[in-house]
């Protein structure tokens, strides 16, 4: 998939070292909300995670993760995933993260629009969701700017990596 500024590429070992570099650069910011960060900080963990992402992609299961690459520079910016929630609906959830040095440039909003279009137009999605920790205002703003309907807060349904109890903000778009 491509947008004006981005390429969204399937997972590959070619980009694994660049993803690890971006996670290491951004671990403090990402680690505030994403529980997988502490398990993605070594080369071995990164290789294993990338291989799992490749397998998921090839078998259309779990999460279809894409590397976000800036066209003009070839720089690895982050990742976006289309999490398969229910194939019978079809219903997907979009998850994303951006390296700290590239936040605030609209890259995630652009990538969300592309993957959303893919979900509705190619995968015949009837529902696409974005969820974020209640306190994660940057992630919630992506959903709001993208025109997702705010459905509410699932109260006290998660623990943040800090151990703090949190709610989850749920946003959606439907194809009907």
C-alpha cells in the first residue's frame, strides 16, 4: 500500500533491524501504553516477533502488521497493524505506533486512512475499530481526526505497563 508520503510494507526480516532501532529510540514513550515494549528490546526478541508477524501475514491470522516507510527518505517510521477480530463479520482493529522522532507529522493519520481503505474495500470489513488507553490522548486524537465515532470508555478494563488501572476508549467506523 502507498500514500502520498508513505509505503506500508508487509513484515520482512529486511526491516527488522530498523524496527528494533525505532523501538529502542522510542521505548519510554511507547512503553507508557504498550505492554509488549519490554519484550521487544533485544535482537532475538525482535527477530522472533518479526517471524511471527510474517507467519500471521502469510496465514491471514492474528495481526496483519505493516512497516511504515517514508517514501522520500526510506526511513522506518513505525508500524501499523490490522488485527483480525472476527473473520465472519468481517471486523478488524487498527493498532499503530510511531517512532518518537517522527511523531506530529500526520504520518499515523495517513497510514490509518490507507489501512482503513484496504479493510473496507479489499477485505469487505463491516467494522473497523481503534482502541486506546483512556489517557493516551495522542492516539485518541488520531481516531477522532480520522472520523471514527467515539463509542465510549470500557472502564477499568486494563492495566497500563506502570501498573495503573485504566479504561479503554473505543472508536469505530462501519461499512453499513
